[in-house]
C-alpha cells in the first residue's frame, strides 16, 4: 500500500508520546541517606484504571498532584511479545499470584505505570443497569442509578474511546464461536474495546506494541503529566500517615523489579487517594492501623473457567485479536461468555496430562478454540495481612457459584461443539475431556465439588466497598474512608457488588464521580497546598 | 531409560545444587520430548523458571525448597504410586517421575499447589521457547513488527487526507 508518507522510521503516534515530570525511585535511591520527602496537595497511590484519571482530574482542578507507582514506566516502544519478559516487568509477582481457597484461583494484575490497563484485554463496558439498580435501590447508594451515572460513563468513554473490532482482525476461532452462538440463538454482541484501530495482534496482555490499546499509559497519564502532575515510579507506599483524625500523607519505599527496598520516601499531602487495585488498599489500611469492621471483607473475584475445543481443521489460533464478541444472554444468571485467543505458553497450564500426553494435545494448538465464562460470584472473599505483612487474598466459592460455574462450562462446551469441535477439554481434573456432544450430560452429572476445578481471574473488587453504613463497607458512598479526613479510595476496591462483566469502565466512572466530591471538600477547607506535619 | 534424557549432561547435573537438580528432573518429566517438540530445552526452561522464583509471593518462595526436598525424598519416605520404586526423585526414570508428579497434582493440599505451580511455570517457559514456537509455526514478534508498521501507515494515511 502506498500512502505517500515517508516509510522511513514510520511509527504509530503513541511512540512519540512525551512523559515529562517523571522520576524513577531507582535512580534516586542510591543517592539517599535519609528518606526523600515530597510535598503535594494530593498524592495518588497507583496509576491504573482508577488512579490515572483521578490524577489527571485533580490536576485539572488546580491541585498540585503527585502520582506514585510501585512498578516501572514501560512505554509503547518497550513492549515485547515475549510473555515471560513482560510478566517479569509488568505483572505483580510476575503473574504468579494466587487467591487461596478450595480451589486456589490463579490471579494476575499489573504492576507498572498504567496498572492493569496496560496488560488487560481492553474490554470496555458500562456497569449493567441491573447492577446499578441494585446499588441504588438495595444498597441505597445515592447517585448510582443509571441516569445519574450516565454522565460519568460518557466521561469514562471519552478517555477509553471504545470501538468494535474491524472484521479482518478477528481470527478464525473467535469467528467460529460467534457463528455458533448466533445459531444457538445466544445473540453474541460485538465487543467494546478501548482501542484505536486495533490490528488484531493479540499481545494485549503483554502491552500493545502497535499502540492501539487506549490504556492509561497512552491517555490519562501523559495528559496529567503534561498538565504538571508529577510521577514517581518504583515507589511503593507502605503506610498512610495521619495526624489525629486527618490524613497527613504516605510513607513508602523505592523498590526494584523484585520488590526489594532500595530507599525510603515520605509524602506530605492533605488528600491521599488509594488507587492500588483491590488487593492492596486493604493491606495499606490494615498496616496503617486504619481498620474498620469491613476493611478487606467482601472481596469478589469473578471466577473464570475455560474449555478448549479441538478441531480437525486448522484454525491458526494465534492469529487475530484477543476477544471480539461476548455472549450476554445469560448475564442474568451470572454468566458471561466469550471465545479468546490465548498464547500457547499461557494455555498450556490448563491442558491436561504431562509430558508426551500433554505435548500431543499442544501440538494441535493451532486447531484449538478457547472459550471462557466469567461468573458473577456470591461467595466470600477477604484480603488480610499475610505473615510477611503483605495482602493475602482468600475466597470461598458459594454453592451457587459452583452451580453457575457448571452451567457456564456446560454452555461453553455446547457452543464449542456447535462451532465444530471434535472433542472438548474441560476445566475438571476428574472430567478432563468430552469425546462428543453426546457426553455433555456428564457435566450436569458431575458432583458440585470445588476439588479439581481449574479457575483463574483477572477481576477482583469490593475489598473496601462504598456503603451507606460502616458495617457494610469502610468507605462512604463517595469512596471516602470513614473515620479519617482526607483519605479516599479510587480503585476496584470500592465497587459495592460484583459487576458481572469486565470492570475497567465501572472503575473509571466511579473514580471520576467520587473525585468531584473530594475536590469540593479540598477546596472547601481552603486547600492550597498547606501541609500537616506527620 | 536414563534419569534425564535427552540432553542434560553429567557435568551440568554435578554443577547444580539440590534445588536445581530436582527442578531439572521436574522439568524433564513435565515437558514433552517427542515430535514436534523433539528438541532439548530443559536447561533453558530451568534458566527461565529460576528467573521467576524471586518474584513468587513470599510464602511460596520460602516454601519451595522444602517442597522440592520433600519431592526428592518422597520416594523413600512416602507410599508411592503403582509402578514407582523406592528411590530418590532425581534417580527415578522419566515415567516414574511423571507418575509421582501426577499423584501430587491430584492429591490436594500444598503438594498439589506446588506441582500445579511448577507445571504452569515450566510449560509456560517451554511453549514460549523459540524452538516450541517454531514447531507451532508461530512468530509473534514478526507479526508485531508487521502490524505496527501497518497501523502506522493507516494512521499516517488518514492524517494526510
Ligand atoms: C490480564 C488482564 C486482563 C484484563 N482484561 C480486562 C478487560 O478486558 N476489560 C476490563 O474491563 N478489565 C480487564 N481487566 C481488569 C482491569 O484491568 C482491572 O480491573 C483494573 O485495571 C483495575 O483497576 P485498579 O485501578 O483497581 O487497579 P490497577 O489498574 O491494577 O492499578 C493499580 C496500580 O497500583 C499500583 N500499586 C499497587 N500497590 C501499590 C503501592 N503500595 N504503592 C504504589 N503503587 C501501588 C500497581 O502497581 C498498579 O499499577 C484485566 C486485568 C488483567 C490483569
Ligand atoms: S489485539 Fe493487538 S493491536 Fe489490538 S489491542 Fe491487542 S495488542 Fe493491540
């Protein structure tokens, strides 16, 4: 194709984004003999879906903003297609985190500038009306009804700019599953993804090297920095500082890639916003002795189960975007379904067998269609401090969750057979394979046991939830932590109940909504950079 | 069948500590060796896997050496799956090691969690190995380079209109 544009060094525009006002804790640490002290009006802890838009909005409102991020800054030009390298750089625990319970649930979250938005699949959906109604009517959270939230979703969408997928970027497995879902009357919907001209590379989970994904790294972070906010990377907050019943700032450590402390810092600020992902704020509050009866309780995890269809015909399973359609038809039952492109190394853990048995299946990787279901859970989860004083997550599936998971797996298997699979691999150690659609009933007959069930998740929420009363959540209905002035939460922890679909847009919208209140409060108190000593 | 095959030389084995020797034996048992994966990646996989260990959550990182030691001596201390003799894990042949790992993998508790974790990490490293990717006909980086340029062209064309 000739565009008339010089091809020399031709790169997408995201490659030339500027990141001014950034300092790396690792560059500073060797020169420090005592903790480095920063002063700001507001400090935002974490730069992901909640933190980045809040930092930009606070800066728009004229506050002096410091954004602290435990991970490093990796720009579009730094992204590689090697999942191992990417996981070590950009994932917490290099992607090896677990939610303990029966069964343990594999969990992943980002630890880099832009947080999990840099490594997520880019699905960008508004909170379903049914869920908003629950927050408004059942939980009594004013301003959470669909009408009041409309404006916040619009603002979130101006940042995320969701698009549907160009047809030529959709790989064969995804197209086959969507066709099958249509034949079954499941009305698959085109995915809304925060991207601009996605090319269907499917490197989303390791950073988008084409620049298409509109993660916080290429949207709100450069915008906040250009407006004068300051970002310190490799800076892990360990504690919230307080003076009587008012927040005074935060204290933390400069950390290397392995999380090892290299130096210390303190920030004096009148407004502290925790936006560190639903695992971390409860840990920070507990470590800072800011414990409420519900701190860390009410964690929801959207457990995901997957099936893999084995096809006779080649599907070129590595080609095409990560996800293009979803089945929303069963969301009232708590089930969301989609086919997804999964790289071989990631898929391998869930393929049954060892050694040659495993290898014979994996040799057919390009004949595989992977589809997953996300369950709107009702089980009990919690974040507490582990023996190493770091946050530790536990989750117990409810009997309803088990029932819904089995129903979800059954539907997925039906869909994958309908798409033309010869055999289907299941997420059950005691029922790893269906040889034909005639065997689908074996799923119904399986005892509803959590034992041997393979689950993963990338969505956690609700560990510091917004609630009208303290006995239901540590944050008030505007994300402010009760019992201490000037401390707020802006990440997935405040979500009052599971959203039942990809949560990023809900997080952004709630963060923007709540942030307006914090700005009002800050200004009402004559906020102009005055700092309380710790 | 040799304790390790193909590929890890005696010199390599002598130079590795107990943890590494058990890990090598685990990787050798977990990964396939037959066509189309008939290349030797065991040492590379060990290197990649070890690069993940410092990132493991605290309890896992601290517990792993004890877990590996238990695996090494379980053949002498614990009842074994059918067909596996009473011997150290690293001295057992590949089939016996696979039987032991299968038994741990479906046995529940901490042993299951450890082997599931090792399976996930070893196979991640194995199937992302350049030789495995080549066997599967995958070249993600080349596709990334091509699509990045294509997107740049598309956006430049739009901008110049
Ligand atoms: C692989 C993957 C795929 C996903 N796919 C989708 C999807 O397609 N659509 C969707 O809607 N959602 C998706 N999600 C989930 C979504 O990305 C997250 O729910 C969302 O980003 C969470 O926002 P957050 O602000 O709570 O946390 P994050 O975005 O995770 O940001 C938290 C940031 O805080 C930093 N931090 C943590 N602790 C500290 C500390 N003590 N000090 C300083 N910094 C700290 C972290 O390093 C991190 O960068 C996916 C997630 C993953 C991991
Ligand atoms: S599919 Fe590829 S181009 Fe599209 S967002 Fe993901 S990594 Fe970027």
